[in-house]
């Protein structure tokens, strides 16, 4: 009888304990983003603009440092940044087979708790291909809405960062409280894998979908990527580039998924040091925790705010506030909020 009563009490209390722990983790996640917001404000105040990303760097087989690496002194990690040299390339090799510059491999392996959502069960560090280790990342800078050709971050986008950008807070035409600086994401785990077309892994997805097939990666005279076949061709605009694709039509034709050990480093949040869209950047093309997976296209992609929190994900706004937005957030509102000039008012979410 006593054992039965104890069992009933445990069954009743365990969910409450789990909910309390998740509430604490969610609060910590919110605080992480708030601290990153302060770091971005400090950086902008010191240098007059937000830090840039330079994944492409326009130099073959060379990749630059992430925004997260540039923020290190502003999050009490100055000693770690002292191990880096921004005059040197951060990563070496072709984009589909990157390895860290040996000068910085040890620094890149460091786990930084502020970059990690405590609700995400993925390991804080990842072992990538060729045996290199990386500290993971859950918090992504917004390069815009992803609409039209704004997914091509080699050009000026409607977000707060893009290749070699220097966006000022004065450039946020929507106002500081209506523009997303960062949003959280779910880190990828495991190796690459293949699923039948139209099939997804367990939700929330701890992998990205490879959407590069049927898309030419060449830099054109105008922003955007040209389709070469498959479902992408249905969303070619008058300029000959992909624009506003209906991903619910596109993604079910794809089969290849990227995990944390992908040699292309195109899983999500593999490395805080890497400047690619997969690892440190995002857009608001998809709604929070969308059932449509994040689709990676060469150096860019179409993303959603994602988390292991029930019912939504956190957004860091330009005024430094952090908002938890629900999964039911309107798609157009999500895209407008991730842009700096969507003329959208946040209101109540």
C-alpha cells in the first residue's frame, strides 16, 4: 500500500518537476539572448555599426570569422578572442569541405555556455568531419525575411547583417522594437542521412534538408540564385532567379539531410565560429517551429525560429527586449519582423 502511494505521488509530482526545470531552462535561454543583445548594442556603440559576417569573403577556399567571434570581448570572452586573428582566414578549403585554420582550431573547439540553449539536448560541442571539434551555437543573427531575393546574403538584404555589412541601428527603419536581431534555432546532431522523398525525421528536426540540387550557386549580376531544374523552377521570377518559393511544394521532393558531422558544415549550429548561414545566421522565412524543415541551398537557406521550448521560440529585438513568440505566429508577420524595413508593428503576440 505504501509503495503504491509513493508511486502515485511520484507520478503526480514528476510532471510538475519537469515543468519547473523547463521553465528555468527557458528563463536561462531568454537571459542568454538578452546578454547577446547587450553585446550587440555595445559593439554598435563602440564601432558605429553592427558586426559583419564574411563567409564568402570573395576569396577562393578562404572563409572569414562569424559575428559571434567578433562579439567575444563583449560577453566576457576577451581572452578567447585574443587567440584569434581576424587578418587570417578562419576556415580553409572549398565550401563543401571546410576545415578550421590550424591556428584557431583549439579556440573554435571551446564551448561557450552563452551561445547554447539549455533546453536543446544536442551535445554542447560537436565533432565534425576530419576529427575537428567545434563549440555549438543556438542563437542566429537575422539576414532578413528571405523574401524575393533577400536570401542571397552576398548582396544587401533586408536584414541586420549580410556579407561584409555594417548596419547601423539608425538603418532599422521599422524601429528598434519591431526588428529581430537574433532568433534561436535547434542544433543538428549525428551524421548525414537519406530519407524517402516527403519523409521527415523526428520533430523538432535536428537536421537540415539539402536543397542545393536544381540551383546554380553562381553569383549573378543581380541578387538571387538561378534554378536549373526540379521543383525550384516553378518559382523563377522575371529576372530569372528563385523568389518566394513555396517550400511546402519544394521540400517533399528532396531526400538528403545534413547532420552535425556534415563535411559541408551545413547542419544547424555546428560552430559558433563559422560565418555561414547554417551555423550563425537565420531569416524569418518560416514560422516558429514550422513543420516545413529548414532548407539549405548552397551558402544560404530558408529558416525558422526553432526551439525545444513548448509552443514557440525566443526572438531578440533591436531594443534589447526578448519575446517568446508562439508557433501560430502569422507567416507574413514573421518575415516582416526579421526584416529591417518591413513596416510591420510587433503588437501583441
